[in-house]
């Protein structure tokens, strides 16, 4: 039996991200489709067109300066957006979600995950 990749960017991103231990996904109250580790959101999608992420200010600035994210349309501090226009964008959305996943699953000396932005 041959398996094929999901047909849409959001389906491909979801397939990858939900394969990571502890990640849950589902619709939110504002039409977004979010990814969580426990109670912590690591990012969300708005269909196949854009992903939104929250980052600590220094990380947010670094990603902005590198051109990997743009300002969130609402202008929330620490929140960025990544338009999805092709395979390269899909791959970077997954990498950005992975960055937040790794932050969310890392344990601090106190035994707790790092705080959200």
C-alpha cells in the first residue's frame, strides 16, 4: 500500500507537528487551528495561508531581522506571522513551530517549562 502526502499545506504541517510527543491540535475560538504542548500554545494556522507564533522578545527580534517572520496583523508584542506561499514556507513554519516546541518541552532548573512570552 502506498501512502501519499496530505494534499494541503495545513494538512502537511499538522501531520508533521502532531507526530511530536505531547503535541495536541485543534480548532480555536477565532477560526485558527492551534498546536499545544500541555496548556501552552506553540503556534497556530489560519487555513493554508498563514501561521502565527509567540516568541520571547529577543527571539522575535532575531526572527524579524532574519526575515523569517513579519509582524502579527494585530500587532501583539512578541507575536509574528509567516505567510505560507509554497514548500519553503511550509518547511519554515514547521521549523518555527519546532523552535517553540523545544522551548515548551525544555525543563528549567526549577523543574518547570520556561514561561510563555
